[in-house]
C-alpha cells in the first residue's frame, strides 16, 4: 500500500487538522537491565529447553504496521493504529 509522506490529519495538541510527516514506527532496542527482560532471560536459562514451545504454524500472513505521525506545527508525535499490510511504501506527494 502506498502512503503519502505528508498527511493532513487531526492533531490532539493543536486541536485542529494540520499537516503531519509520516514514518513507520519501529520498536526500540530492549533494555537488558529492565526487570521484565531480566525475568525473561532468567526463565530462558536451563538445560537446552525453551520457556514456551515454538509455534509450528502461524495463522496470520501479515503483521500490523503502525504509522508514526509528527505534526509540522507543534512537533507532537502520535501513532495511527496498526494496519494489516504485506508491504508499506511511503511516497512523496506530487504537486
């Protein structure tokens, strides 16, 4: 699916429709010292066995991709709920 690099949509901070820069949301690097990650790594340890069984087959073909919208007026960043897509292409708007 082709998505424009600049989208005019509602900004919750400005409380008006403004232009937003569109990028793809990417999860950050996991923090090794965070409590949840330490617990996960502790449970993964052992004699060669996994904490949970590896899934044999998957039901879904696609992942949900989240769009990150940055307001050009105030710089506020918010996310657009994940859309199920096989491929996302951010294209420049032609004038």
